[in-house]
C-alpha cells in the first residue's frame, strides 16, 4: 500500500462478539481482506477531508458500525489534493480495487463525503462507475451519498483557508505558506485561462459542476452550515436545487453556527440521527422483496 496516494482501513463486523454497547469497540476489526463473500451487508465508505487523520474519520464510523454495517475509511494527503490533483484518478481506481479485493463490489454502498477533498475522490469515482466503458467489476451498487460541508465553488481564498487549516505550524509560518499557496493558485489560474484543460488543477476547479451533473440518481443528503467559512451555504443550496431538478431525492440539514466539517461536534445527536436514518432508508430500498 506504500505506493498508493492514500491510506485506508476496512472494518468488518465480528458476528461472534457480544452485542452489548460496551463491546462496540471490540466488535469491529481492521483488516484488508474479507474472509466471507456476503454481498448483502451494507457498506459505508467515508472519504476524508484535506488534512484529516484516521482518528478523526473514525469518530464517524460508530454511527454505522452499531447497525452492523461494514465501514471503509479513505484519506488522501492534503498535498495530493492541493498540488497533485491528477492523482485523484489513481485514488478512485485504488478504491475500486480495494472494494473488489474485499469482495464488496456487489454490496449496497453509501458514500459519506467530507469537504471538497472527499468530493474530489467521489467525483472521479462516479465518473468511472458511470462510464459506458466501465468494467463490470467497477459497476457498484450505490444506494446513497452523504455530502458533509461540500461541495463548494472554485474560490481561491477559500482554498487557501482550507489549506492553512491542515497545517500544524505556528501562525506566522501558516500565513507564510498560505501566501505561497495563494501565489501558486493565482499563477495556475492565469495559466488556466491561457491553456484551458492543460493543468493538473483543472479537475479540482471543475468539481462543483461535476457534482451538479453527477449521473448517479441515488438519494443524497447534504449537511452544511451558514457558519462554514470555507464552503459557502449558498453553493451547497445551488447544488441541492440542481440535483432536485434532475429528479434526485434530496434531503438536507442546514445549521446556523457549526464550522467546516464540525457539524457532528456541534450537533452530535441531530447529526448522527440524520446519517443513520438516511442510511437505513437507502439500504432498505436495496433489500430484495421476500
């Protein structure tokens, strides 16, 4: 896995464990290959935001693991998202391979997508699985998508804010690196105007439109906030309107105060219930009639 531009983990339910709440942490094990070919167990794939760590993303998985769902977390380094966006296609292919290797390609799947970093991976993945040239093993059974703090339109200053939020340095150094990224993005923008489609950053800039035009028609849940200073609420609402026009079943929750990818921390009960209710409804629709 060292040569892959991402990190991941897969957690399968251990059916032999106790069902008591205190044993929840012991009822899932991190493995990289499924020993059973159960194609009915729901899978939730969580695509992390720029700068998140495994311990951050794992805080969301108990929402789904308590119901016995398989969870897969995937994180792409911030430097890849900001400076090597052309590698996102490799990430999407890698995710498809992981699902296939773990015999999960035929399971019903929900994608829980965080920020534009997660949306970049989902967008490339959706393009692959919806392509007419897609290989059979790449045609997933997508039951739904949850968008948390995403998507947002191309705004250079907001991208700089997002980048600075991933840095663990002192304030002076963070602002210095933020200024360097600002100059880099402005330079890329100027080149993009002169050489459209020739730059690696182009795919990232087209993210907003790709989510709006996503060929997947499964239900979608948007979780966002007017207090988010990185992803504008009006951007998310524009996507919601477009998706509804295309006949997609859309649900949404907009908070007034929570910050970027911090909605669960600010509103844990409402957030968890919204995700769980949505997942249960989506997976229920995929069950075969008795």
